[in-house]
C-alpha cells in the first residue's frame, strides 16, 4: 500500500496541474462584439454569418450586436433572425440609435435588448422601393415572423404585430392608422428593452459579469478585397475590360491576352457579388448564354441578326442583374438608387469599351508589343507580288461546293480546289455552283438551280 502512495500522489498532482492549465486558458468570459450599422442586405447577411461562425471558433461566452439601421431586405433580415435564434450562446443587442423595420425584427430575435438614450425600435412595415406599403402577402409574412420571434423570447406578440400593421390596435399603446415605434423608455415599459445603457460595460454589469475579455469582429483581408470589387466604380472598370477583351480577341483571333484579360475581369466581377449573395446562378447563366448566342452569330449564322442582338442584350442584362437583390426580375424591394446605379455603371462600362475599341484599337495595332506577335509584311503588287494564282480565268465555269459556304468556303472546279464565297447566301456541300466573279485569290460564286 505504502509503495503505491508515491504513484497515486504523482497521478493526483498531474491531474490537478492539467485542470489548472485548462482553467488558465480562459480566466475571463469572452464577449464577442459585432456591428450592424448599415442597410440589411446580402452584404450584412453574409457579414453576420461570418461573424457568428467566428464567434463559435473563438468559443465566445456572449455575443453583443451594436445596431443602428433603418432596415432593409426582408429575406436577408429573416436569414439573420433565424441565425440569431438558433445560436447556442446568449446574444444581446445594443441599439445605440435606431432599430427600424428589419432591424427591429433582428433585435427582437436577440436574448436581451439594450438601448441607448434617445434610441428607438419599431416601424417594421414592409415597403417597396418607392416607400409605399408592400402588398398584403409581404405584410402578412412580416407579421407572422415578428409574432413568432417575440413569442420565442417571451415578448408580447401583439405589440410585435402592431409594429408592422397599422390596423392592429393594442390598448393604451397604439392608435389606429399608426404602427408602433418605441422610444427607449417606452420599450422598457412594455418589455421590449431590458434597460437604458451607455455602453458594453453597463450591459455586462447588468448581466452579472464584471470582468471579461472582448473580441471585436472585423472582416478579413479577403472579405475587404471583396468589398472593394463590389464598388460601382471598380465594377464599371471590370465591365469595360470584359467587353473590350472580347472585342479585341475577335478582331485578332489567336493573340490570347485580350480574352485572358476578359476572363480574369469576368471572374473578379461575378465572384464578389456571388459570395455576397447578390449574384444568383441563373443570372450568371444568362451571361454565358449570351456569349454562346454571340459566338453562333459570328462563327455559324451569316450576317448579324436576332442571335447577335439577343446575345449582347443577355450579357448586358446579366451584368446589371448581378448587382441587384432582385427576385427573378421582381424589383419591388430594390431601392431606386441601387437600380439606377447598376444601370448607369453597366452602360458607362459599355460606352468606355466602345471608346477603347474605336480609339484604342488603332494604338494597339501600332504598339511594339502587338508588332512582335503580328505579321506586318505586306506582299503588295508594287513589290512584284500578285494575288492572282490562276493561269486562266474561271469566269462562268461551273463546279461543286467542296465544303459548305456560309458565305465563304471552298469549291471544286475541274479537279482543282479554290477558295470561294457567295453574295451572302448559304450553299450546301456538294451543290452545283457557277463562278460569277474573281477577286484576288477567291472566287465569287452562286448556286445553280
């Protein structure tokens, strides 16, 4: 028994040391701070998702959202609300100025609401881009999620509904024809605020936490870069490169770097909007369908008609749509300013690409870099060269289409193969043809009936 005592003491001391080491890693509770101080939209939606993921990684004991917003998109607010309700640790909101509309919904989803002096919460009526009340189906949905959210956190669901619907009356609180908006003291009185506070320290003190560490969430470098690329000015430059690159590649096939620049710009354009939830899969697909139609018009279908115009229209439409939080062409909740900015940015980029095409194109062909990859030697008549390779005229001769002519291709006359073209018509392979003109190395032909 006594022989085993040193071993038992050693194990006990080791176990105790391990426990002390574990406790020393987190002496104080960790309070995770994040801000919602802009419109509720796909960007704030993604910001909230990233922030709460980081809070889990940091093993935060409390999360505090500092809020000042007039609201925003209902679908994004609903995503944030759900995320807050499902979060395992306590989430408090500190309204330092306003929590209107979507901001009110997110605040009610939090475990505790604290407000600064002079702050307000409420006015959650769903409105369209022109400020008018949205159709009743949207109001009904907003009423239901406000009610269920209030119930989930022990707040009066009737008052939550009255923040949305002016026809919902609450005795001694709301009057007919007006939605509820609470000041700080009113929110405290009716159970929609725990207390008036002046900062985070007071919130934690009221929660019984005197000593704590804080972690203030900030976007990572990559997320900040994404924010740069969704700046309208940068988007306009990328559109210019996308369209200009496609044009120059078509003008000088095989050069490579114009289409490479276009592809890179395309990735930099679509990716940030996609990650922020603005660009949907169908909007990106529209762009590539437009590219396919344009390619068919250039390489397959003669002339320039419906396919080409449709392709360009689809490409431009896609570039506009990815900037907007529309719902399958429903722009009811897209602010007019956002819609105007998206259209203006796209068309300025389009105009800029045209300027580069017609003015910069000449300078490109005269540049040293272009001359190193382009064949500039001209085999002209003055130097003793001739483009007429035929010994005798083939005018009036007949033959067959060796390939399809659309409108150019090859023909076979008296056992010889020649380059040929039509006046714009389409001739099937094997059809009989007649030579009606000779220009340089090519024959102008027509189909024989």
